[in-house]
C-alpha cells in the first residue's frame, strides 16, 4: 500500500478559480443558493426550522481545513474556464485532481464519466478523452454547493445546499430542479436513493422524503417523515444519509443516531463510543466547537463544555452509513468511532481498535468486497465485514493521498479508486 509520493502528478482544474466556500465539517454548512429565478425555488419569507442556515444569502461560514491540511489548497489558478482538458501520466499510481479551496463531498462514476460534487459546483470528467465540464448556477443549479451525486431513473442527480435536488438532462446539458414547493422536506439535500420497490427516498435537513413509486411529478405521492409524525421513531430531523437494507428495510443516518423503518415500524439506537474511551485519542486539528456554534452547543449539552477537542465528539451524530451485501449495517460517527450492527447487537470500534481516526466521514465498499473507511486522519481498508482483531491497512498523505481528511469515494470499472477530500480528488490506479 506504501507508494512513492514523487510519482504524484498534479492536475490543475482551473475551472474552479472561484470556488472559495468550504463545507462545514459537521455537514451543516451555512451556504446559500443565490436568489433563484428558476421554478421550484423557496418562496420569499418561507419559515425554516430553528437553527436552520439561511437560504437567501451567499455568505459562507464553513469550518476551515485542519492546520495540517491547509497546504493542500490549490494556488495559481488562472481564468474561469468551464470546459477543457486534463492529462494524466499513465505510469503514475496516484494522480491528484485539484479543485481549489473546496471539499469534495461526493463522487459518482457513470461509465467513463466521473462526476465530482464540490462546494463550488459539479465537475463532469471524461476519463477516456480527459475532457471536463464545470456546472454551477450559470447552468441552472439553484445552489453551487453539492453534497451528493448519484443517479435516479437514468439521470445524474445532485443534492445541494439550499438549492434542493437537481437532475441533469444530458440532451440539453441543463438541470431540472425540485425544491420545497415541489414536495421536498427541505432545500438542503444529503442523499437520493431509488429503492428496490420503486420508491424514491431523499435525506434532508428537515426529515426524509418518500416518493411512492418514484413519481416526482405527482405531488400527492410525496411523503415526509419527521420526529413528530413518527413519534420519535426518527430520532432527529436532520437526516444525513439513508440506505436500503438487505430485506428492503430503510436505514437512516441522523444527528440523533441510526434509525430503521421496517414493515411500517420505526426503531433507533445510540451507538457511539463513550467519551471516556476516546478522550485521550488524538483530536481533530481544529476544535469544531471553537468555530461552530452548533458543535459548541452540542459540547455544552453533553457536559463537555470547555474540554479540549469536545467539539469533535458527538457519538450519535451519524455522518456516514453503509449496508453491506450480508445485511451488516455500518455507521460512521462524529468522533465516536465506527459502529457495526449484525442484526442482533451493535459494536463500536475506535482508534484503540486500529482506526486512524474517530471521525468517520466516509464508508465505501468496493466490488471486491473491501470496506474503505474515510476518517479525519487517513483512510483505512478492511477485508471482509468483521473488524475484530484485524490489522487495518491505513493510507495517509505520506502514502500519496491529497489530504488525510477523506469525505467521499467511488470505484471505477477498471478497479481504480477515486477519493474526495479537501482540495481535490486522489485517483489511485
């Protein structure tokens, strides 16, 4: 796994010179869409939930990268090209695909095209021709901040910060937008998924949407699940992700812990490691409580106010979610380690079990069956679906990653890996 960092080739994507916004590490960036004229925008004066970020101004109060990652920022970019070419050295094992001062929160591979969702827009990169195209509000997106890229009914779909859900029409190269007036629970969209029964599920800041039969055009088919109407079955309205289980049940990653919706019944759990277990582990580079009112309040509520690194700990704040083919559920927490559910009991793993960090931002399973775990201190690779007693392979910037903070990942048809971080993407061939 150890590779010579001198073999790295930097590919500068100059289209993103204007990217200056940085996602808050707590997933709640206070980024807004520009005042939108497109149908489906949030109407003026719409009431947002308490503590909700603004959706009508363009200021950005995201948390900066940790001190040891600030050197990853791209400098010397020129112009504002929206299309162009890059070139890779086929002899190198790592390639850095830089995106400026931005976090890459999602990567989706569709054949030869790699779609990269950043806090400054969407990049479509063709690996066969090295052509790229950059999309933002000029192309019809209601917000340039993108948290999730996936595919829905043959179209690329982007979940945005403050701009709702956007679907890409390849024929016109335009985006069709869905927002609160169309049925969305909230304009902040974190995950979009088509279930095996045909329903479409959407994770938002204000609950989870279900569109029965996937009929987006029929407003009557849109349901919203919240803490209130599930009577606490959904433990928190901020739904960071969702996945379908092995038997068709739905799993939800929320700020109040994981939840399961099965046969009309809700269950939820508290899963993260206790503070006593992780308090002596190395902390995140910058204490989020010092830069984020949200994390400062959480530290206070947990009785950790004033303690070093307390803002980097909320054990039931689920920031990544994966269900493997065996039905095992994995939950990445904000500072409480990695939780695993085998259908009967939960087990939590931390740095004492070999993880490089306790903030688990990303979980990805490759076609070969490897579990890649993106943390605040590198990425770990697990063979199989049991961690107990296994020595994890760990990769950091010393091995060639563009950053130790890994937010997203996708595996291409050729087996190469694309890992998204602050400042860009590492392409591991």
